[in-house]
């Protein structure tokens, strides 16, 4: 993400697909997507936390079954384990070394890479970065599991896999924390973050349960199921996570294709016509204040290919010059108001009775799906 670019994460394809079910106004869309963002960020980090727990479970299993200890000279007496579980694994002969590798490499790599990950997340699309981290984390979890199933007895293999797995895990926290802050950074954010931060405990509990079930036969299976969940979450993040509320404004830009944009955008404004005014510079006597005027409302699309018939606002309901004349045949729409000025009531009548029918007719002619009206008129109702 470039700091000079207004776009932060863009609009995901999944949000574009469900756009028709979202409110039309920006505030309504933000209110609708805020709970979705809460759920996605919570579940995503919970699964990332769950993906770390197989390492803890394998450590405990080694401690129990292979007579290893956390410290090299431990005074704790561990009961004799199951030799068949350790047989044929990398820690059959040197479980102590592998215990230390598991306990230090992942945490060390995670801590060192966290700073760099936060810096990188500021310069790339956070949604893409998190999706990439999900896939990479899942991949290295599978690599760790296959190392057991394929009976790889290389300590260097597991060292590299643990370091890269720890680095991939660091992609979650900077992105998810910044996303949650953007969406819930108001004055009453304390309750939200108190609730949101429970993802660590929920994910850790889930990870321990999943790993404990699958570690009984071969410890490599403990990594597979969390890897699948994290990878699936990566797909969900890619298609549905909106990283910043400012990205919601891009939904409006998707409504119009580039080829039809100018034909679909209409603009209207009003002006006054003083039809009995004398010149400001004249040899005649000083002019009196001129009050003879009418208001004219114009509306046309950006390409100039279609214009709504002019609307003229006068003072009289039944003007003498319109006697015995069909007003619908006039080249203008005539409306009246006691001061001959456009107001919000007349503007609403003009919009529904004059503008909409003519624009719909032109839209069907050009096979356009919709049109947008931008008003500069002072009388336009503000919403």
C-alpha cells in the first residue's frame, strides 16, 4: 500500500458480488460491513493462534513418550514412555536437541520477523499480504507434518521449516490489528478490543484440541488440519475483508463502466432570468430595482447527448399568455411559486415528474442499467 494512494485494500470480489444486498448510502454500507470485519479479523487470528499449538502438543508428547526434558539437567522424573511412538522419528536418538529446537526457533523467528512484517504491511495491500501469509503458513505447516510422515531425519530441514513458519505467522497481527483499529477506532473502542483480543485464547484452545486428537499415532498429522483451516481462511480474507472504511467509496465507482460513464451521469443547476431588466449603464434615469424574473432549471448528461427539457418557474399558476395553450406541448416544463424561485418541494416534483421519465426513456434507448444525478442547485434536498 502506498501512503500517497487513497486506496488501502480495495473492494474484494466477494463484496462486489453481494453489493446488491448492501444499503445504498455509504453510512449504511459501513454499518453493514463493520460486523463482518469483526468476525473475519477475530476468526482469522484465532486460526493463526490455533496453527501454533501443534508445536506445543508435540513438545509435550516428546516429553512424555521419549523421556526428554525441558532442561538438559532436569530433576523431574518422567515415566517411561512409548518406544513405538518415538521409533523411526528424528528425536528417537536425540529427543533433547529436538525439544530445544521446537521450543526456541519458532518463537525466535516470530519475534525477529514481527518488526519487518509490520513495515512491509504498510507498503503493500494488506488484504493481499495477509492472504499470502495464510497460504505460506499453511504450506510450512504441511512441510513440518510431512517431515514426520516421510521420516525425514534432518535437523536442518526442521530448523528451516520452523523459521519460515514463524515468519509467515507474523503477517497476521499487523494487518488484523490495523484493520480492527480503522473500523473500531472510536471513543468507545475499549469494549470492542476487550472482546476482540480473546481470539488468542479461543484459537489456542481450539488448536490444542485439534492437535491433541491427531497426535496420538503420528505427530505429523497434528499440523494438517489447522493448515487446511488457515488456508481456507486465506481465501475468505481475499474475497471478503475490507481493510478500511474508506474503501467503501470505491463501490460507487464500480457502478459505471468507462464506456457509458458520460451518458449516465446527469448534472442539474438553476439560474435566474431577469426578463425586463434594463442595461446597467445607460443615459436614462437611474433604474429602479428589477423584480421581474423567472427561474430556469437545466439538466443534461456529461456527454451532452441528452438533456432534460428546461423547467421554467414563474409566479402565476395560470399565466395569461398560456391561455388556451396545452402546457405539455410547450418546449419547457412550467411550474409556479409565489416568488418565482425553485424550492425543495418544486425540485422533488420536477425530479419525479419531469426528470425521471425523460431519463428512463433515454436510458432504455441506450440500454443503460442506471443513471446518476449530481445537483448543484441550491433547492436540491440534502440527504
